[in-house]
C-alpha cells in the first residue's frame, strides 16, 4: 500500500509536539539495549497493541483517541533523535529515521459513553519509564479524570511495577471498567454540586501556591517532598480561569476547580512525565473540600 505523503515525514524542529498514528509509530526506529532487546523492556507500539488486545479480549469497543510524540532538550537522552544514516535511505525527516522516546496516548473505550464523558486509558512512555492511568475523559476537551483510588501505575517511582504487572493492572481496569467509571461519574456529579465561595477559591489558590513553593524552594528548613498539583505557570493560568468563571457565572464549583486543572494537564503544554502524577495530586487536594 502506498503511503500518503503527509504520513512519511516528521519535523520536530518546526513543532516539538506532533500527532501521529500507530502505523507511523510502528515504522519509527527501534531503540535497543546492548543485547538487542527493547530499551524499556517493550517497544511503545507493542505496548499499545497489547493494551488494545486486552480491551478486545473483553469485547470492548476501543480506539486510539489521540497520540503525541514530544521533543525535549535532555542532553543525555533527547525525546526525539534523527538518524542521518537512515535518512539517507528513506529521505530527510522520514518517519523511519526517528527514535521517539517521549510519547503520550489516549486509548478510548466507547462502550458506556454519555453526552459528556467517555472512558479513557492514558499512557505516557518516556525516558523515566512507563505510566498508565484510567478513568473518565471529558469528550469536548479531552480532560482526563482519575478520581478513583488505584487507577494509576508506573514502572518507576515509589510503587513501581514491572511491565507484566502493569499490563495486569490494565486488564483489571478493563475487566471492572463499568463500576469504576460509574463510581467516578457519580463523584463528578457530586463535585458539580459543591459551590466554592470566592473566599475559599482564593484560599485554594494560596494553598496551591504554598505547596508549589515548598516543593521548589532551596531552603531545606521549609522544603517539602510533597509533589504539587500545579506548577507556577499552571497556577497563573488556573487563577485566571477561575477568576473568569467566577466573573461570568457568579460562582464556581469544585468540579470547575478540578476540570480547570485537568485542562492544563496536556502533552502540548507540560512535561508528559508529570501529567498523570500531577492529576493524582490534584485529586488528593480537592478531596479535602468534599
């Protein structure tokens, strides 16, 4: 089959975040260790295919909702590497000449969609390892919800798992997806009913700022190891959005608070390794106001 011209090439110099298809991903250069095995234990496209196969084994209607490859400026392991010797064969900027180390994908299950929500498995594949998160997604803006406990797993970090255990976790989510998703949607409806007065909203913004400062400070006396839900740039964007919503509607809800934060957790605007962890931290944060 002849490939379409636009599917033959990437250009990360013009755009550091680019959408791609699974077919393109499968054509990229495979990165191996010294023994010829996948550097992360599995190729990214193999992992996605295995996740899709798990879903299909449960007779779920599944699709790749969207997928992004991301360049970063890591001096030791750049997010995207081009191989000149492969370009000589396939052409300048050819898909086949790229090593993609930073990938974010949304894998959608459509079986119990409603007007507002779909079901989503988020996957982050990057230099640190592999992360997966499961929950509802707001259709119109692709905002990932992770409101339930135990709906996140990673191959690195404090509670790291190996790839087989990570796939077992995915299998467990897909097996029990209906009660997990329905419980989460009930929590969303509860969040929509909780009004956040202006005074409390400004207190929330102050608390988020304090958590961020305590994590980033160089002063060991006040330094915290607690991850933050929002970094400083995100806090500024979040504050502006909350002020505007409060101005337009006369009030905001706790759902507005969470949904505004998740709008910032996108591959196009932040380090993809932090998308799911920061989402989890925001859920922990808003739980205290329920």
